[in-house]
């Protein structure tokens, strides 16, 4: 097995925070002493753990922001639906109770005679 492959396996174990497996691989395949391998694992884990915590925080914040945006869009959609219904009601009532055609012609005739 090549060093690159061993390094990949070690990185995979460290990313999963499987400390003992990483130490065993470094001791058995890379020829490190147990103490050296444990020091490497501890220093690596100290660097990885804060990054994982930060990644989880960012994930939580993005989920919260997405949920907030969805709620706001749902409220906007609801208000737009209500507005559409009001416009429909206004149009229907205007059509039903509007000025009849004959009355409108008489009104237009009066307007034209006043303008002349």
C-alpha cells in the first residue's frame, strides 16, 4: 500500500474522529511509535473539532434563515390571495351595479352639450 493511500485512510479516520483506528494505521503502516501517532491524532483532532462545531453552527443558522424566509413568503402569498379576492369582488360589484348603457349615453349627451 502506498503512503498516499495510507494518508487518505488516516485522514478519513481522523475526519470521522475515529482516533484509535487512525493511531493503529499510523503505527502499523507508517511505522510510527504509539506516542507519536497519538500526538499527531490529538493535534489533528484539536484542529478538526472546532471546524466541525463551526460547520454545524453555520448549518443551523442557514436552516433557521430558510425557515424564516419560507414563513415570510407564505404570509406574502396569503395577503396577495386576499387582495386578489378583493379585486374580484370589486370588479363583480362594479359590473353588477354599474351604470346601464342607456343611462350612460344620456350622461354622455349631457356632457357633450355642456362642453359645446
